[in-house]
C-alpha cells in the first residue's frame, strides 16, 4: 500500500483532466465554508470581480451594494459613474496594496492625501480617476465623495458575511510625495505623469502577502466573523511597464497572485481561494473562454466559471454545458481602468 492508492479520480491528471471533455472537468473547488442565500456578500477588486457580483445577483444571492445610485440616473449613467459595479465606489482595486490602502483609510490607520487633480474646470480623485467621468464641481466635493465611500466600506464590512476579492496585478505606480499607491499610472486615465514623483513598482510575493494579510486583518478586526474568498483575475495585462514581453510579465504577475492567494488560504481558516483563474486560463480549456483579443472573457466563459462556483457551493454535480452552444459575439471589455493603456500602443 502507498498513499496514492486511496486517492480519488480528481487527484490524477489522466482521469481529472486528460480524459474528460473540457466542459465536463469538475471538482476543482471544495469550499472551506458555506455562502448561503441570506449571507451578505461583498465584491471588490479587478474588473473580473464585476462578473462575480452580477452572477450573485442573478442567482438571488445577497450581494450588497453599499453605495446605491441616487434616483433619476439612467442605467448608462449608473454604469459610467460606477454604481453597482463593485460593492463600493472605489473603482478597480487591482493590487493588494491598493486594497490595504482603502481599508487603512476607512479604519483611520492612515489618512488619504488632501491632493485633488484639477482638469478643464473640474476636479478628479487621484485614487479613483474613472469613477466620475465628468469630474466633480469642487475639490471639497471630491473629498466628500471619498468620505462617503470610506463610510460605506465601514458599514458594509461590519455587516458582511463574506468579502470576495479578485486580485488583478502586481504592477503599480507609487507616489513618492506621500507614499500612496495609484490604481493606474497618472497621465493615462486622468492626471499628469511626473517622472520624478510617480515611480513604477512590481510587487514581489512577500510584498503582496504582506499587504493582503494586512488588509484581511483590518477587515476582520472590524468584523471577526467575516470570511474572505480570494480569486485571481484571468484577464491578462493590457500593457506592462517592466520592459519585458507582455506574456512573461503577465505570467509573473498572475503566478505571484495565485501563489499568495493559495498561501493565505492555507494559513487562515476563514480565507479560501476559488480557481476562476485556472478555469479560464488552464491549457485543457484551450483558450476557448477568451474573446479573439485573447484578453476579454466571453459570456460563455463567465457562465462556465460561475456555474462551477455555485455547483460547488450547492455540493452537487455540475450540469454539462451543451457541446453545440454558439459562441457569443465578441463584446467590449468591462470597465477596466487599465484597458486605456492599449490606446498608447503605437501599432
């Protein structure tokens, strides 16, 4: 006898991956904790997190929108102003450092800078430059909107059962003036780039682990019953500032994020990892879940990922996807701040 003789079929590559049709590959996740219909779920992170929040609503789960839109807005206006995109109007939170920064501001561990960008007679928040496309009427309006978001974070986290956070990038831009982290490089979405002030940094495993651990600790200090479900976005980098090839830069970034998420799930009983990244990018799936740009995930891909998510929560076998299902027409990216970087591609 040896330990391998008692392993289930899912533990062996041939029976778990090579022999089944790719749409029948299942058993990829065994949840550490339940998420019920009545559990309050928050979502934040990179643009792929938008799919998770939407799927939760469609399945009748208790997804919490902590900052609901004011009355009178059209659906297009709601989307443009980031209402209903994530649980809070933070915009995309691509890095663990940025999540830690938002939570540190919310819980008064540190204070956000007073700086506000002024462009064309309007005022912009440097830490969520895409959230108000038309900007604000005054600098104080920017600060008031940020205070409202920080208050919403505190209220939502205090009453939440689970925070689903989707890690997106290791690459970030730091501000030497006050040590903060920007969501995107200043001068791309908004603002002006200053080479003496804005410094590129590619986070290491140790740094991502440190920042994500600190963020989880802040959230769970406010709500000791909070569970955290980590995912890694399968969406590749639009562009890399490392000077490396975009493919190898993407591999580094996603590998670090996946390793950190797995490590934290091993270290903490109330932290789990859901393999959305593997389901979309794993080579057994042959890039079938990507649009022709090999970046955007198709609606069919999102449905497949979320189907595996809910099937695992329900602890029942997944229903095979129809083999002849037509591929949806290619669509635009979700709201991803970093997608603007492709505008600067000279070709």
